């Protein structure tokens, strides 16, 4: 379980790094890049990806603390934060957007 949490932490940190870098390029006015596009919702998507990635990294840390303690109280906290983190990542990646 710990190696999977470590991989998940790395993925969340990559999401935060890429979203932060793209938002920096977007703020600096370099919107003619192919990865940024010209859509007006790009900045909102990047901000939401930053929030979701940060929350996901925090949920991984809480999961590691649960692995260390392994109590019912820590399990409830880790599970609830993980579900909220999953929902935020799904929203940030556009899985639940209406057509």
C-alpha cells in the first residue's frame, strides 16, 4: 500500500507542477502556446487543477499517516479525504462536465 501512495503523491505533485507552470505562462500573456489554447476557461481549469492537486497531495499524506497509525479513527478521516480528493480531481479533469 505504501508504494502505491508514493506513486500517487508523485502524480499529484506532477499535476500541481504542470498546472502551476501553465498558469504562470498564461498570466505572463503567452497564450499562443498550443498547450494553453485561447479558451477563456483555461485559467479557471488551471486554478481548479492546482487546488485539486494540492488537496490530493494532502490526502496522500493523510493516507500515509493512517498507514502508520492503522486505527479506525484515522481510517475514517483518510477515506473521507480521499473520496473528496478523487471528486475534485475528476472535476478538474472534466469528467463531470455537462455537454
